[in-house]
C-alpha cells in the first residue's frame, strides 16, 4: 500500500491506496492543487489531456466541452483554483481495476477563500492515465448548486 505520491498535509486518503497508476496520478494532482503549484500540477497531465470539472456546462466551462491541453488546464487553474486560499481533500473511496488505466475517487473537497468563507463539494473524480502514468482525462462529477448551498460566510 502506498500513499507516497501525497506530498501535502491537506489530503486525507481513506481509500484503497495501492500503486495503481491512476490513483497515484490523482494523489499527485491533489497534492499540487493543495500546494498551489501550477507547474507541478501540469506535470501530472499529458500534453493533450482533457479536464472536465464539473462535467457539463458550468461557470468554469460555459459550453461543457472541457479544458484541453496544458493551455486549457492553465486557464482553468487561473479561473477555478488560483482564487482559492486553501484546499482540503478527503478521499473516502477509490475504485480501480488492477488491469485498467482508470480510477474513480469518491470524496469531498473543502475550499476556503481569503476572507475566511468556505464551501464543501461532494464529488466523484474519474482519472484516466496513459502508459506513462500521465492523466489523459479527468472528469469530476459534482453539482455546482449543491456546492453553493454549502457556502459559509467567515
């Protein structure tokens, strides 16, 4: 069992933690986000990766087509990740076929803003990796209205 890919104290992993390549990539992604390190985050993703967070049209992706390539991921970072003061990830389950290249993580992300207000997002995140362990697709299933309903003022 290995959670060595987690390099941030802001991640609680209560799920299977073998060395499955998609699980490892997800841990690396969460760690980079928690540390606010865009350059490290991009090293987790293939050059042609597609990120859908959340899947479908949203305030981050008007047409629901996803963010494509490192340029698209960087734009998503500036819009959705950079404004957040802190992230806390709690992964409570993870499903990955040992013979496959995909995992689905079930968890919760708590975000806090610089003014002390916060939200909680319950979600499922599906990671697909290539033969080199780089993420080619990340699809996060969550409901913006539910997240906004969790908003707490400082």
